[in-house]
C-alpha cells in the first residue's frame, strides 16, 4: 500500500496509526490476501461489535425518554449493511480497498464488501488507539443516520407497502424466509429475506422476526425502486413510474 493511500486513509479516519500494518490489513479484501487470516475479515468481526456498542451507548445517552423497543428499532436501521455501505461510499473507502483479480474489475462493489471495509477499519482503529478514536470515527458518520431514524425512519411500515404493491408488479404476494438465527432463546436475532416467486431479495437482521421482516421488506422496496433512501437516511416514496401509487399514509404506523 503506497504512502499516499495510507495518508489519505489516516486523514479520513482522523487517526494516525502506531501500527500501520493494522490499517493495511483492514483495507485488504480476502481476494487479495494469501490467506483469509491475513484479510480484513477478523477486523470486520471486531469492528461490528464495537460499532453496535458505540451506537447503543449513544442512543442510550441521547434519547433518555425512548423505550427499549424504540431504541432497538433505531439501532436496527442504522447498524445495517446498507448504512455501513453508504458511509463507506461517502468516505471513498471503495477507492482505498485493496482487491484481488476479479473483484478489482467490478465497476460497483457489493454492499457487503463496502460494509465490511467500514467495519474492519473500526476494528483496526479500536485495536491501535482504543475506544475513543473508534467512537469519534463511528459517530462522525453515523450521527445523521441516527437522527433521521429517530425522527421518522423507524415508524415506516414497509411490509404494508410491499403487501399492497407486490401483487400488481410481480403477480404474487411476498413471502418472508428465515435465513438464520443467532443468540440464546431469550435474546435471539433473526436474518430474514423477502421472496416473491423466484426472486429473492437482500436479507436483513433484526432483534425480532417482526423487525427483521420490516427491514427485509425495505430491502425489497429499494431493489424494486418503489421507494428511495436519501443520503440523510430518510426513506421517500418514488413518484416516477410507481404503479400502483403508494400513499403517504401507507408508510406510517410501524407496529410491533
């Protein structure tokens, strides 16, 4: 990794690395590494945990009047592959990521790869400098998304919108498929995707099946271009060519 790229990465992170090998590893995709242990996958694992903790702590401090369920809904929106990938693109991490043959030829990187490099950088900063620089980096990108989710995004009923529109567009009702589940019985998390006929959409994790289904429905709506998500994280109805039209009220009342 050339000195110019290292300097650019440190500037984006607002952190000077004592161990720059950590930084290089965090920007190394498995397609380039000699082994997966030398890629950014382990740092991604750590960064994901640090990200969740920092966001939860921030929500706890900033929204003292919000109940546990409301805080969980906000967290599920912002600690997501979509949000992490969006921040990665905003920062230009796609240009710094070290990719192997095949991956480097892609014009657009998968969302999972973008989200992974964002989380791996969090892990690297945490190891090299501790929690405080990691927290600063996380919140500098996450605050706008948290504010938007707290203000409106977590109230949207994406399942209702998809239920209304899918039969007209694709001729079938959406089905919700449980892909995976983790954790003890009293605190399980679920990975769920939407399937409409032979078409399967991106999956989402949530702390309950209902919340994971809501996020999975949003993924389907975004892929079908029925709604759009702005850089501020707000979900908006698309007015161009949406048949049948979606009413503003159909996005409201996100009920558990």
